[in-house]
């Protein structure tokens, strides 16, 4: 049995144990979907970061560092500003408001101030969440299959199925508590990997000065954060787009519910310090791994393979096996949270609130477990087919979710005159603007990131329509 297999078995065993330990919290909707709102700050902080980053951190962001060099550090700045804004602007008020209104889901928060005419706010939110999350989870299942294939030489389809069994299994058994504590394990692994790999790459290159010299010899723009990007994209648009990657932190539901699950306001204040510190290491480490990797291994056909290339070439087999598990951890920490998000939309928002069932909390929590399995199974079926079109659609998921919910969430928490009509318009407009920009305008406007027009339209409609429809004092 290879070292990588042994490491993987130990890791999956830990996840299974956490699921069994967490199962006592799963007999109510609040318990299954929010761990009873009793999580300590360090769990909330690591769960927020692990869920928000996914496999994109280790593969995509390190690949960006490899491809564009120092310009990728603008993404680091954007993510830090985005998560900081989310913690300081959203987290504490959302926690307080969510507790006051007994909210379990983000749609619960959005409708709490209004008589939701025809359940329209909740219905729109559910549709956006289900469409985006299904696409996102499918893509992560594809990544899971590829990860198992590269780790163990499995057939791709077998890798998708094996990976999904473990992810869906511990989410089914342990619910949000299991997901959150496994996020801690996965987040710690990611943290260690994103310190070790860039440090080893810099040392192997002969130091940071040698890395810069090597990159400058390959292409001077790689060491210039203000260089005009390839294709002649204006540098200000490139920088703005990189910085705006942090905008969706204000609104993606899978992160907002982390704030709602904290034990109290004191835990929120401590969690934001831990979260910011860890995310800085995450993002800076990923970019640095890509930048230093470019000096060591120039000419890679696929820049997003740089993290596993560094892992396999700079470390002994046992450490390389652990680092490959780190990649899997990043994927799993996002899939489990998205499964719960989609499940809560079906059971809490649709069946309990829109349909109006009077089933008991325990019955509904059991339904939630089976809905989690069904949604996961759908993603597996789609993922086995490895549909390329899904990836084009997933590009809209992060910005689409953020644009739909970010502006209206700020309005709910801060704008006294916000109205039902403003929330409906803001959600639909922000989401539509993001998707339409990505689909039809992004290429013609130098690749301007779609969250920028998405948030702009979302804020204008949320506040404009609310102002027009509010009763003046």
C-alpha cells in the first residue's frame, strides 16, 4: 500500500469520526443547518476561509501566480479587503439580526422585515442558489475525480464516485457541525501546505532575489505589478478586476451562514482576526508558490498544475502524499458546505416556508439529510460526464451569488427605508447583470470582472427602488 493511500485513509477516517461525533446536533433544522448556533470563534474562522477558497486557491490562484507573476498579488489584496469588509460590515449585524428573527437561512434574513408577497423573495433566492450551487458542486466533483485519479491512478469516474461517497456521507451523518469541524482540519492542512510549498520553492530557487531575477529574464512584466497584461488589457482594469474578486465575500450565502452559526458576538469579533490572518497566508502562499514555481519549472503546459508539480518534485513521498491530500481538502471543504446550502433551500425555504408544511423539526431535519444525498447524487451524475459547458457556467457562480445577495444584504442591515420591491429588484438585477456581463460584454471590455457591474446594478436597484417605493415620513 502506497504512502499516499495510507495518508488518505487516515484523513478520511478523521472525517468519519467527526461526522459520528457531530450527529447529536442534527435532530432540528437549526442543528442540522447551523450547528445550533453554538460554534466557537476558531471553528467559524477556519470554516469561513476553507469554504470560501475551495480547490481554486491551490490550483487556480497558484496557477495565476505562475501565469502573470507579481500582478497576481492584487488578487491577494482584493480577497483580504473583501473578507475584511464582510467581517466588519456584515458579520456582527447579521449575527444579531439572525438571532432576533430566528433565521436559519439567508432567505430567512431577507424576508424578515417584510410580508413577503407571494413568497417571491424566498422563491427567487432559492432558484438562484440551487442553479448556482448545482453547477458549482458539479465542477468540484469533477475536480475530486481528477484529484483521486492523479493521487491513486483511479479511473476518473471511479474517483468521482469514491470522493462523493465520503463527502456526502459525513455531510449526511453530521450536518453543519461535522462540516464546520472538518473544515478546521482541512483548513489547517491547507495552511501548512501553503507555508511549506512556497517556502520550499523559494529555497530551491536560491532565494527570493533569484526568483525575481529568473522571472525578469523570462519576461520583465512578470516582476512588474503594474505591467500591461497580455493582450493589451489596460492595467487599471486588470487591477480593478483582481481587487474586485473580493466583492462577493459580502454576499455569498455559504459564507454568510458561517456568521449566523457563531455562538455570540464576542466569538464573531475574535473569529474575524483569525480569519483575516489565515486568509492572508492562504492567498499570499498560493500566489508565491506559483511565482516561485515559474522560476523552477518554466514552460508548463498547464499553469494550474504548478502546486502538485512542486509537491512531487520538492518533497519526499510521504510529504508529497500529504500535500496531495491538501488539494483534496480544499475541494471537499467547499462541496460539503454547498450541499448543505442547497439542501436548506429545498427543505427550510421551499418545503417549510413556501409550501407551509407542519412537519416536526426532527422530520424536516431527516428530509434535509436525504435532500443532501439527492443533490449530491445529481452532481455526481453530471460530474461523471465531465461536461465542459458546466465550467463556463461556474465562472458566474461566485460573482453571481455575491451580486445577487451582497447589495440586498447590506441594504437589509443598514438601510432603514429598504422595501420588499427593492430587495426583489436588487437580487434579480445584480444576478442578471453579473451573468449578462460575463456572457456578452466581458470580452469586449478588456475582461472587466463581472462582479463590478453586478454589484453596481444591485446597489442601484436595491436603494433606488426602495427609495421610490418607501413611505416617506
